[in-house]
């Protein structure tokens, strides 16, 4: 039992997106997963797509009582890969069952079911899916792409602000290449005016929370992780 509880607690690090027009199901999800790192519940695909552009969700749960889930998957896959997808459906709708089986989903849950089954499916999906998602940063530090977090050598989460996380991720995503100041301004500051002093302050804070040489200066042009 203790081992089961330990596994369930792993869910706390996840970012979960749920698309559902079923008020009872949405309420059950809200009550069960209130301790997640991030939980978003929406009723339509358009709002879900907006959120996917802003957040790296670990798992997306789609209730087929909502909009066409095939359309949603096709659109979200054009700009971002969602690692794990779970379909919740009404077993009386044969077409939904066929579409769900043919979709790139981890598992399918048929209503009605106890909400704990969703939590168990999430834990199983995280534990069973093989991923090459940990980027070594040196000195025992690493970045978990799947969970979108940095960790120290003791596997403790390093708390980063939105700007700090965005900067670190951008440099990691361009590993081996120089990330120049203009690119940082466009992608981390989203085009908002950024002074070189402000950027250097964020850089220094990241280095303080990890270690100084986590990334190197690149000829006064930007930064690089090799």
C-alpha cells in the first residue's frame, strides 16, 4: 500500500489538461487532481489549443462528449507533441470507439468509471512510457524535458521563475549552438523590450540556482551549452 501511495504521489509533478463538457466529470477531476503542478480544465478545443501553445502538458485527457477529438489531436500535433493522451468515451458511441482505437493514445477509459481509475492510468502511463527526456547539465544537475523542470544532483526541483525557465530551456533546446541576445529577446521576452542588463540579471540568477558554468558566454554574442 505504501508503494502504491508513493507512485500516486508522482502525479503531483504533472501538468494535466482536460477537455470535457461533462460537469460532473470535470468536478471529479478538479477534486481529485487539485495537488498537481498544473491543472487546466476547458470545455472546447479552441481553448485547449491556446493553452497547449503556452504550456508543455504531460498528459491530455479528452472526454468525447466535447468537440471532435480527432480534430484536436491533428491541430495540436502540428506545433507540439503531447507525450501522453487519454481518451474518455461513452461506450455506446461506436464511431468514437473506432476513432479512439485508431488514435495515438495511451489508453481509453469507458464511462462510467471511478475517477481513481484515471489517476491509476496516469501513473501507469508515466511509469511505463520509455522516454529519453533527461538532459545532463553537468555536476549532477539535469533538465527533465517531460516534466519541464530542472533538478539538482539530489533530484530536488530547482525553483525557477518564468523568465529563468524560459532562458534555460531555450539554451538547452539549442544545445551546441550559440543563442544570441536577439533570439533570447524574441523567444523568452516574447518580443517585449529587454535591456542587456535585465537579461544578464536573469542569467546570473539561473547560474546561482544551478552553477556558474551551466552555460557559457559566447564571444559577447549570447550563450551556449555544449
